[in-house]
C-alpha cells in the first residue's frame, strides 16, 4: 500500500489508458498481466524511461525529458514525494533550493519547478550530466528562468564552490550514492531484477546508474556524514539541509555527527512506497 505524501498525484495505480492516450509512445511497452490490468515490464529500463516521460507529460507538463542510456532512471512518484515533504519544511511562497547531485535527468529541479514554481540550482560532479540537464532545461520553457546548473569541481565538496557569498538557499536536497562499490551496486541490481521477474508491480524502480551516481567511498553513510560536517560552514547560508537516507541503521551514527555540529534542530521524515522504505534527514542551524 502506498504511503505517499497526501499531495502526491501518484497515490494508487497508474492510469495506463490515460497515459497511452496522451503519450502514445508508451503503448508498445504496455502489457496486460491480468484482465483489465495494464502494466509494463519494470525490469526493462527503456520501458521505465518511457513511462516516466508519459508521467511527466501528463501530470507536470514536461514535454522534453531524456537522458543517455546508463544513467540512473528515477521513479517519478518517489522523487516528487521528496519535493512535497520539502515543501512542508520550507513553507509557502517563492523558494530557492540547491539540488546536490542533480544528475543527467535534472529530476528534482524539474519536479520542484512544476509542482511549486521554486527556483533551483543543480550541481553535479559530472560534466556530461550537467550538459544533459541543461538540454532538458533549455527544451522546456517552464524551466528556463527557474533552473541554474553548475559543475562541482571538487568531488570532496558539497557546498563550497556552489553557494556564493551573496547566496541564500531555503533548503538543500540530495539523493546520495548508496553503495561502496560498483560490485555491491551490481549485486543489489541483480536481486531486484530477480524479484521483479514474474511479479505484478505496483510501483516503478530505479535502473541504470553511473559510478558517480551510485558509488562513494564508504557508501551512503560516509557521504551524508561528510555533508553534515561540511554544512556547518554554511549555517547562515541555508535554511534546511536535507538528504535521503536509504538505510535506517545509518541514522544513529548520523545523529551523533549532528550533535557534534551543534545544530539547532534535526528531524527524520519517513517515506515509503509499498515494501520500499526510505526517509529524509533534515537539519538546521540557529540563525545569527
């Protein structure tokens, strides 16, 4: 059962007939597992991409969204859920958000602009990803004046080199690399494929991913732990720092780091889609 945010448009099953009607390119990928039960093969990365294109077109008015094969294919319902929970943190009105690791798909800025009209800066360590994200922005008029993109030149940094002296962001967001190695990522991916085969799926899944998107020395915990440590220097430049945390067992250690940084407040926002659970860790410092 879905536990999406109450403002999420994707609570319940996809309306495949409507998606095909507005985005005919989806039709070749749609199958019927049972009578009146249209679906796609979620183990087929191309099918997942085309489904995402249809969802973005129908629900968010995004007509041109594409990315090179091999990059992470984000599940739209889960990604926009992060956006809705972030909106609960930052409140109403015009906001400026920093997406750390926006990737080739530029998915968080795309959804944040479409859903709330926010302004975004998207950073990434891969030049190729920024170039493709820029193509998405330029191809969609609604995004052009709302999204700025920049390459993070230092792989050890998150905010330095991106947040300028006169900048203030209402929040930062991040979908961090989950794995310690590509071997670990491949093993998890293979298990997902085995679980998908022959099963009726209610939600989509991630597929693909470059090493920069998936892997960080020490994995997810080290990535977020370092981000917390380096956030202290930007305490007056950001309202809320946030990150997805895929593994709940990482929270205890991350809380210890937050306590060392003497933050004013931190909280965990639980998220879930069916059997998959994740969460947002958010923290902020006392303003001067």
